C-alpha cells in the first residue's frame, strides 16, 4: 500500500487520457486498488480514479465514510453507468486534481452503475445523493472528463490559468 503523487492541473496530457478497460481483475489490479485507496485516504478524498495517479486503467475507489466512522471502501473495475434519472441535482464538487476549487455542478440525481469488484465479481448499484455524484465524477475521469467541463468557459479558463501560473512558479 503506497501513497502516490496525485496528478493535478495543468497536466491535461495525463488527465485527459481515456482509460483502458481491464481484461481481468488480477493481482496487479488489486495492487493498484490498494495504492489508490492509500492515496485517497491520505489526501483525503471520497473517491479516486486510477488516472489521478497516472495510470490509464478503468479503476475507481470510493469511500463515503466520514472521519471517525468505520471505513467502507468500494473498489470498482470497468464501472459503467447503465441508467441515469431524468431528475437532476446540484452538488458542490471538488477534485483532488484541481485542489481548492469548488463549483456547483448539475448531474442526474440517480444512477445505476455496473462494475466488477476486486475479486472480478459483477455488481450493480443504484445510487443517489453524494454517491451518485461521486460515481459520475469518477467515471468521467476514466473518459478524460473533469468537473470544470460543466462550468462556464469563463470560470474554466480562469481556473486553468491559475494552475498554469502556479505550476510555472513551482507551487504545485
Ligand atoms: O474528494 C472528492 N470530493 C468530491 C466532492 C464533491 C464531488 C466529487 C468529489 S470527488 C473528490 C475526489 C476526486 O477528485 N475524485 O476524482
Ligand atoms: Ni476528481
């Protein structure tokens, strides 16, 4: 279990990559899940996609348990949204790859997601609330999509510029 560096803006060369499906959930995939979980808990965050530690594979970890509660890690390989509600909800999103920036994003309120667990067993979850938001945010990462893609171009350009400047000054 190793804490890995998190890839951040302005590194879109990595963050915009489309991640590749797993053929099988093998020992190597489980090792990656463990590193992702350590990295997410260390950050701390409620979700992490493999691309955020530079690995373009379709793997996600999520844990919505709060500080002081027992951890409830969820390991998802090849997650797919198989249904989303017509109803939408607003939620203030953040991203470990875009630190200290938060904006309201509107997404489907409920989703059904099919995935393989860390043993390779198939599951479906029907999620609402924070879990629905988090699943959609993480699956977006697997497709090179970031939550700033849903905000106004003015705000997005402002954020990108801020991270470009911070990077040039060696502050990331
Ligand atoms: O830790 C995280 N919090 C969060 C809050 C609102 C909406 C989405 C998220 S996911 C984020 C961790 C992250 O960047 N995952 O990709
Ligand atoms: Ni994110």
